[in-house]
């Protein structure tokens, strides 16, 4: 089935998310929609899927104009979508999830589960998925759960399949397997739209590439184009993708974590007796698929987790058990994973957010009086330095794009007198140009002698920034390895396996 979008325009108030976008996807084609977060890619696909209604433009399938009032209409027309965040019910079986929304019934209105099981088996056999229809989704690895999403779409006879940032929660090996599946689908005539901002994946599978920037199509690219050429199209200027850094001049151990255990409010052990050290002037990068304890480790370091045991020493002083205020006052800079919950106050201005946690002393406060002139000068400087796109420092942070909100957090935290810098997903939501700048700032902090911890789900970022890499799986550290470790080995470690060829660093490498 041929898909064609003509002049699609979608507005949210004054924001034009999609500006007269044209896109054609032929049967058997993997058409990559490439662009940074906020470029308008997902909005366009939500229009296609009936979740949004466009103000202008039309959708055609095999040259016939379509009118979708919701996802049900899109699915009936042969459009399927594999979302970044899976739309599955964990306590249901594979077959039960697949039949949701288009349940088959037998006499008396009873669900026809045998038919759903058979459909799962047929599609699994067709693509070599090897899926048990009666397996509970919550018991399946993330990569296999994604296959359930694909089967859901195919079971409804999808002829156009949209993959929206599908590799965000996958290991490298699972990502490679997904690329193979996409090629199989295309070979059987499925028209595929692949939304991503990861250049390596684009060059691996794309038949054609359309680049979107700020809601507009800015051009098409050859799949054989270099990463630098693709990045330049995405950002609109030449971008340096490599992180340039000299060998670390690591000093004495600055942060020492021993036997760290974190228990969540439900009583589950989410970080299980881990130990590691970070020296002054080095970056320890923590890798792992999202949800394996990385978030809780960073929160424990900041005093944000209530049930923590073990030891956390910074510059020889115990900080476990201190309040968040005391930890920050000890010189810890923190970029939280969720900036909206832990990093910013949406109703405050940019200037006010930039002085958060600094309202108790000089230079922002003198004799109990807020120094507005200093605050505003500081804010103007940081807005310029970090290229925060806003009308001015009095703009409420809640009105900024996600990327610009992240820049405000980074500007505030990197301007502290740092003794430790902890960054969880520091470039989430940023464009390639901003990522380049953030990486430079992190390496500058490391070169200034600051111990740095970076947590990221982007393996390229982990390898680029880390001097050593700790890989977490189910709350434990599988091992700590050099930054030169291959992606294949790191991917196996992210799945909980420790290959014999992995070069563990002792004594820091601790398998939990």
C-alpha cells in the first residue's frame, strides 16, 4: 500500500508543529523520517494515526483520500504503529494483548482466544519470532515485548507500519534484531515509516531519508550519506559529532560508593549492593537499558531516596543520610532524569530557575535581600552561553521546549563550584548542535578535575564520554570496563551476560 501525505499542517496555538509537510512512502520501502526531538516527526505520525487532526492537508492510501477521526479508523485502513513506549498490559498474555481492540468472539459472546493464539503463531512463524501466545507480557524481555507490538499491528493486516523511536529501550543486539525484522517486513511489501534521531540506525536500514527541522521538510538525503552530512541537515550547520578529549589526568578517588542498596516504597530492592569509585578528573559512565536501577543510583547520591544503606563518601566525608540541601551545598551538581519533576519549576521564570538552591547566601542573597541585578546578569549570561531559545529571562520555563528546559538545568548545575557532577540523561531532548555543546561542557568539567558520573541510555554517548563504563542490569553492576570495550560486549552486559572476553577493571568492577 502506498502512503502519501500532502501539505500536512498541524498547529498548537501559535506553534506550528507541522508546516505543509509532504511525504510519500512506497510499498516495500523503509522511509526514514529523521530529525531532532521537537522537529515535528511524532506529531506528523500522530496525524497519520488519527490521534491529531490536521488543520490543512490530506492523507492518501493508494491515491485515495482518507479521513481518520481516530486510531480505529487508521487501523481499519491498514495503518499500524509501534510506539516508543509500548501499549501493552503487563498482566495479560501475548494473545490477549494482540486481540485487544478487535476481539473475536464465539457463540454467546465468549472471547475466541484459540483464534488469537493461532494468529500469534502464524505471524511468529512467518518472521521467526518464536513467541509463546500464552506467555505473560511482564515476563518477557523488552526486545520481545516490542515483537508483541509488531504482531499486534500485523494481526490487523497493517500495510503501512510506523516505528516511532523504536530502539529507545533496546540493547544493541535487540536493535540489530529489529533492523532485520524491518527489512523482512519491507521485503514482503510493507511500507515502513521509521522515526528516529539516531544516525547509525538510519544508515543501516533506510531506503530513503526525509529530514525534518522545526516542523518543515528541509530536504532528502541519500542513505549512503555520512553521519556528518545527515547531522548538518538536521541542525542547519556543520556539526562536530566526535567528542574530543585527552586521556584523563585522574587524581585521587573523590567519590567512593560501597555496598549501596536502595529499596523502593513497595519493598523491592532496586539497587542491589553495588560498589564503585570515581576519581577526580574522570568520567564514570553508567550504561544499561532504562529501568535497571540507574535512576535510583543517581537519586541515592543526591539524598532523594528514603531507604538507602551502604556508604557514600565524597572527598572523604560521608554524605549518605544528608538532606538534599546538604548534598548540594557539598558541591554536587545534578541533572535529573525528569527535568519537569526534579529539575525545574514550570511557573518560575528562567532567571528564577537558574538560582534555585542558591537562595540562602551570596552572591544571589545579601542581608536577606535578593540581589535582582546580579540574578538577572547571571541569567542573561547563561542564556547566551547555553543558547537557550526564549524571548527573555522573564519567560516562564514551562513555556519553553523540552530541549531549552534541559539547557536551563544544565546551565544552572554546571555553573556551581563543583566537587561532583551527576548527569542523568544530560542530552535528552536536545538537538545535535546542543549535544555537541553539552558534551564539551562535561569534558571541560572533567578536565578541571571534577569527578563526573554520566547515566545515559544512548550507548554512543556512553562510549564517547566515559573513561570507564559501569554496566547495570536488574539493580546490580555486571562489571566496570574500559571505554574501549566493543558495543557487542557492552550490549551483552546490558542484557545481564558477562562475556569471558570482557576486560573487567579491578577493584572497581563489582558484579552484584
